[in-house]
């Protein structure tokens, strides 16, 4: 949960955010993902969908084209 990461990763929706330097929280999150297969699959699917709908090359090019045309 540092820098721009929380702008992309939404806790419990498409990933898990933990406090920096919190080893206990990190190990608990990792253990949770390793043992809760449905949760890890859901987070992975949501992350993939979010990234592909917001950051694929066609989407980025479209955003740049919109900005360029507005100038």
C-alpha cells in the first residue's frame, strides 16, 4: 500500500493491500491466498479484467488520441 499501487489495486477486489514493512500482515495475506483458492481465483480474474480494460495498448492509444485531438 505505497505510492501509486492503491490507485490500481483495490483491496479485496482485485488484490490485497498490506502496510509496508508489516511482515505478519504479508505472511497472513500470502497464506490466505494459498489456502483460499476461490478468493485467489476471484482476485486474479478481477485484476486481469481491470488491467485489460484500462491498460491494454488499444485503450491507452485511445486515451492519447483523445488528448491529442483536444489540443
